[in-house]
């Protein structure tokens, strides 16, 4: 380092502690909250500490992207990035902070890439910058370039569990399951406690083979502190549903003490929605309708908090279809697809497409649902035949001969552009 980032030792200690928490694998919510507080303390102790402002902005952008897509969170990311830019505009970490802001909160990929390029000029061997570029490229549908950059980043930092998790996710998206398993195995050797890597291992078993045993083993050995606001409880419910153990799943839902499941994503799920879906699967229609009615205010409130979050529109779509408002449900599902089409995000967009297709299936729009499924089967990060075979979410169209044909035929490997 050519100069000290701060003359205030106490501010620097807070920064180092925050950075350690922020960079720990798995991104536990409690660690992110503590890191936010420590970064804020660092900049309060030294208001000229540009490196701390840059790190604080990066963290705020990440929280917006991963769990809290609200206007208030986006504003926090912007303010901190602009302060870092005002203090030290040429600092590589300042450029990186701006890159994460444009990427995570604006989806302005080209502007983000320009900032990361500037950051790389100052830190040419920084694996984080390269990983960010790779992450943007896969959202642009540039899967070959993205994978090559993830692989290069992994060669620069071979013990980074987050990096290896991201590389494995690329391989899964491209149906390169053997490569994904090798990377996960390598990652677990250097980071045996990484819950994210074990989650990817369970994902491979599910999407490639319809095997739920790996997920069961993982959930049976969850480390303390991981069921942050219901994420693990929600995963346990999902496994029981895929196993068609609907009564067991309902018992798990009803024993959960909260009213909202905060799962691994940006859309909190009302507990009552999970109850409604399970009552439908158990053919207890009156109880299902009562649960969906209880879920509706919560689903509408969640959209009010973050109206541009496609996942929240899919939640409301399920509620409305469950209540018999098929057109309203379809409209919400279509809105989700408009907010995040695959052309805008080739990594998360396919998941929104499948969510839309499932709503259409429950609404009786078989033709459109089957059309989306067929396309998704050959799209990077799309649905897979083993999942279609076991997921009860497709039961409304399971007996359609066209659905049976889709799950009986070999699926073409995805191309770079789907």
C-alpha cells in the first residue's frame, strides 16, 4: 500500500473486522448486519476514510441484491459510493464499489463493467473483480466468457468458497454436472464447513438425477445460526413437498413460529401461502382458500415494499390463482416476467420464466405453460427433466400427453444463448 487508508487506528480496526465478516463464506445475515455496523463506525470515526465508504457501499449493494431490494437500501449504497468517489475517485476499490452499485441495484451492466475494468487496472490480480465481471457476463448470456473468467479467478484464488460456488453454478446452468461436482469436491476440501458448497452439491443431485438424499443429509446437519428467519425451515418444507410428504410438510409449516419465511432470495413467502399450497395438494380446498385469503394482505404488502422485485409478484400470483382469480394471477406472473426477462438476465431470468409457467399451469393455461417449459429445457439455467418428474407443482398438467412427452425425451444441451 502506497499510503495509509486512515490515520485513525480505531477506525481501521473496525474496517478490518467488518471486512472479515463481509468476506466470510455463506454470507450469513447476522455477519452482514455486524459488518454494516462496523463499517458505519469506521466512517464515523474517520469521515475521510474512502476505503471504508467503498466497502460499505459494496456491502449495501450486495444486501440489496441478495435479500433487501428496497429503495432505502439502494440509496444507502449510492450515498456511500458517491462519498468514496468524492474522497478518492482513483482508488480501485472506489471503482469496484461503483461497479457493484451499477450491477446489483441498476442492472446497468455496461457501466458496471467499465468500473470493474478501471478497478482491475489498479488491482490487476484481484480475483473479486474478475468474479464480478464473470457474474455480469452470465447475466448477459455470455456463458463461455463468464465460465472462462470464473475459472481464471479460481486459479488466482483457489481457496475462495464463494468463487468456487459461483463457478459450480455456471457448470450446473450449462448441464455440466460432472465438472460441477469436481469443483464442489475441490471446494469442500479447502472449505469443509461451507454451507453454500454443500447446498450446491444438493442442487446438483436434484437437478441432474432427481435425488433428494443429499439435500436431506445437508439439512440434517445444519450449523447453528443458519435458520435465519426461516430459510432452512423453508428448505425442509420444499424437500418434503418434492417427496410428496404433504402432511409432514404442513406440520413443519404450522410449527414455524413466524408468519413469513425469509428464504434464500429476495421474496419473503407468507407462511399462509405455504399452507394454502399444501392444503391444495392434500385436496382440502376450503382450508386452502382460507389460507390463501390470509396470505393475500402479506403478499400485497411485500410488493408495496419492493414493487420491482419479480419474485414478489410471483408470490402474489400464486395467492391469486389459489383464490380462483386466474386472470389476476396470470397478470402478476406476466408482470414478473416483464420485470426480469431472460434477455435482461440470463442467469435468474429462467427461474422467473419457470415460475410464470407454473402459475399458468395452475390457472389452466396449459398451452402457454408447456411452451415455456419446452423452451426452458434447452435454456442455460432452465428447468430439468428430473425436477419436472418429481415436482408436484406440475401436477395440474402432468397427465397432458405433451408434458409426458417432454419428460420422456432426451433433452438437448443448452447453447450459450439458450
